[in-house]
């Protein structure tokens, strides 16, 4: 009787004593089976505890600075980047050790496996040089804090928000929701749009007949009102630099505003809308292309042209037209 079930000791299936097989299975489950379950459970607990410990240690090491908005944003990004990296390293180490222990309980020889892994590692290192290059580049990106999770960057011909930085690749998410996975070894030039601080550059086109002093005053008024309304987004005094260029049909006025990292786009949208409303209230219109044609009919020339046409001589110009661009 096994587990309260009567079994015929003489019954065999394909020459296997099922009673003996069941006994051995129970013995294995109560021995190595329990140890394997405990190994898996301890590995999961170790990862959970390690993740919490890493988060707590980074919070203590890279803590926020009261009153410094820019520094707090950068510190938060660096905490997230380092947390993701350390957690991945911890998980790889813990589960690698757990797999080796499970293989030992299953009866496999660990020594030859480790020796084979060492030889395979050398072969991979020689054959996968691009992988080694990616890992080294990723390590320098993280150690030098070139950019972090949450930064808006432009890498090669791709741009987006950094979702993840690994040792092998960096993941960007653009405005269309497309995820771009870029190997770290192929990152040649990186433009970080949210490093330390950002800046709005506003170019406003007005017509040539616009009173520039009124236009500049209106722009400056809107910028100052925004800075007073959203002081947490603004890091410096707004500046109206003046006339930047003279185009064919407009005068370009440039102004700048220094903002906290990542706040420049929302701020620019709101400021442009308010400037448009302000200029509309002042009667200042946006420039647009106009073409005026002047036509002068010359009767004498027209008569001569008809005479020359009848005689077969070249046509004479009977209409003079000129086109000018005005506002």
C-alpha cells in the first residue's frame, strides 16, 4: 500500500515495477524535489529583497535637493537608470546560481558545466566583438551619466524619450509610440534635449508695416506674464532679442526663455497662443504673400503691333506688366 492505495506488487508495465517507481518518485520529491522548490523560492525572495534594498540605497545616496528643481529632475532620472541596471545584474546572478544548484540536485556534474561555460565565454568574446563593444559603450553611458531614463534625446537619425538603458542597447520611444532599440556600440553622436536645462527660441514673423516697438512690447509682456504664472517652469528672465532677420515679406523677431528640462515644449505652445491673441487685440496681422499686377494699354504700340503682325515681322510687345510683392 502506497499513500493508502492498494497496488499489486507483481504488476509491471513494460518490465517496470510501478510500486518501486512510485516509491522512488516520492523519495525524490521529499529530497531533491523539496530542495529545488526551496531554491526557486529563495531565488525569488532574494530578487525581491535585493530590488527593495537597491531602491532604498539609491534613495539614500541620490536624494533630492530641496528647492532645486533642475537638480531633482536629473537625480530622479539617474536613480531610475541605475536601479534598472543593478536590478538586472542582481537577477542574472541570482538565477544563474539557482540554475547551477538545481542542476546539481538533478545529478549533473557542475565542474564540467563550468569549464564548458568558460570555454564558451572565450569563444563568444572572440566571435561577438560587436556585443563586447555594445556592453563597453553602455557601461560608459551609465557611468558618465551621459543621459538617463526619461531624457529626450536625438541619437543618430532617431529621436524620442529614453525608456530604458541597458548594457547592450538603449530604447527610445518617439511621439508616434514607436520604440527604437539602438545598440550602444552604434551610438556615435547623442543630442540631449533635456540635459540640465532647456530653452525656448521663439521666432515671430510680422509684416513690414508693423510697429516693431508695439510688437516687441506685446511679446515681452506675454513672456513675463508666463514667467510669473509658472515660476517652477522658468529658470531665467525672458529676453526679446529683437529683429533677427529681414525676409522677403516679413520681419523676424526672436525671443528666448530658459526653462526647466522637458518643459520647453508645453511652455512654447502656450506662449505662442497667447502672443497670437495679444497681437490680434493690437491689430497686428501676420504677414502673407501678395502679388499686384499693373497693366498699361498703349494704343499706338498696339496698332504698330498689328501692322507688324500683318506684314510678317516679329510681334511687338503691346502690354507691359510688372509684379511686385507687397504686404
